[in-house]
C-alpha cells in the first residue's frame, strides 16, 4: 500500500503531532508499506531523504504565517506522489487545501488532532474550506470519543469518525531507573511550555504543598513567565526547571517521580501523550477536565484523578491525597500501566489505522 502523510513538520523538528506522524509512518514502513511523509522545509535540511524506511519530502517553504508554513508546491507534490491513501494531519490548512487541489478526487483520511483554538482570525477565513475538507474525507480519525462529542466541527460528522487513540512504545518506561535525586515527595510535569498546559496553576498549587518538590521538564515560550511566578511565590528551592529532556533520559525522569501532573486549561491539550508515558512508568496521574482526551486517558479514581481546570486549590487537594497515600499511588499507577499495555500500544494503533485504510480502499473498489 502506498501511504502519504501530510503535515507541516517532521523529525527532527520536535512536537507532539510530529512525533505521532513519525511513530506511525515508521511502523507502517516496517510492516512493508511504501510510506512517504510530505512536509515543508524549514531551511538547511535535505529536500528529500529516507529515514527509517520512510521517504521524507520537504517542499519549498516561502514563509510562515500564524505558525503555518506556506508552500505553493505542496499540491504538486501530492499529485506527483500519487498514493493509494493520503493521510492528512489536522490542523494544517495548507496541507488540507493541497489535498483538495492536488488530490484530484483521490480518497483521503484525516487524523483530527485538535480544534483550532487560539487562531480564531485564521479560522474565520478558513471556515468554508474546512467544512469542505472535513465533509470530503473518507474517514476522520479522532483520538477520543469525548473529543468528537465536544468539538463543534466533529459532532455533526460523527457518522464518519473512527476513534483511533494515540499510542506509545511503552517498553522504555516499564523498567526505568530514577535519574533525579529525590529529596522530597516528587511531582512531575513534562511538556512544551505553552499557555494551555496550565503550569501556572500547578505552581500556585505548590504553595499549598510545602512537603513536595516539582520537576518541570521541557521548554517553550511560557518558561520565563512560569519561572517568574515561581520566584514570586518563593518556590525556587522546590520547583525545578530542567529544560529539554532527551528521549534517552525521559524514562528515568518519570521513574524519579511519585505523581505526574498535566494541569491543562484549554482544548488545545487534545489528548496528552505524556500521560501515556507516565502511566507506562507506573505513575498515578492528575489531570483536568477540558472536554478532550485527557479525561479519556486518565480514568478518574482508577488510574489517577481528574479535576476542574484553573482551580489550584482543587488540584492541590488531589495531589495532597496521592502524596499522603503510597498504597493508593501504587494501585492507581499499576492500573494506569495495565491500561496503556491494553489500549495504547503502537501495534494496536497501527492496526486500527490500517483497518481504516483498507475499508476506504475497499469502498473505492481497490484491492
């Protein structure tokens, strides 16, 4: 099967969707499919290369507007590559329009990673084309049923949505050893430092948890703001910013913690793959109910706790309960690990996606 994934960036550019596309594309190539990934070239990278069995095509990028790389040749590449299945990763308007222009009626599927949350000006301009793109998809892959039900774009098209949760390779996390010295009960956050991660609420909650330390892994535009908030609350000795953590060191960082926290405050946190990593490492998780996949991944009272967003006091209550009860932490952490191994492994995700492809091809009369 010739498969083409379309998004704006790919490895080694970091990012949640970028990581997902890489995992899926490499697994499909390993399964014997002919897999290409079409992205734009940020500059200084090969226009075409083969990585882990995947043909990576980086189209000419003329500019970037509102975090959206623009490439006038993207439709031409979609036409030239002529896949059996084109797999768009939304949101990326240039890729979706490229499929409409260069796909020439060929079937395509969309993984709907997230609504457009913050760039409402761009959305107003794109809205008519977005409706056409979604209606024209043979299938829409949503990462959780809760996202379908809460998205104003997916809810009217629920009949063509198939739930395919994101996945990880759990093996590195199952037997990792701690790499960070534990001087106190330890909370952990890992992720890009963006507004919707809600770390400001977690820092405020730390003022009510004098016995705990907080490790913050990752980097991004909100880091200076969060560091200033840490200083304002005089938490420098208990809140530690670690910067970007390598994939090799990440399992050991999870193993250094007692509880993982993802205090998201907006729908831009559509799933929370870091929750899967933490659960694979045996950590109980505390997250928030923002109407997306976070409360699908973490089952309240079973694998962790789910609290309302932007409520530092309630967040602190949930964390305090876990830090005070080692037996509860162990029980929820074990349940989380079992859930990852049962539902969120890479082979299971790849099989689910391939089943959708084959159904789409069968409907077109392609063997």
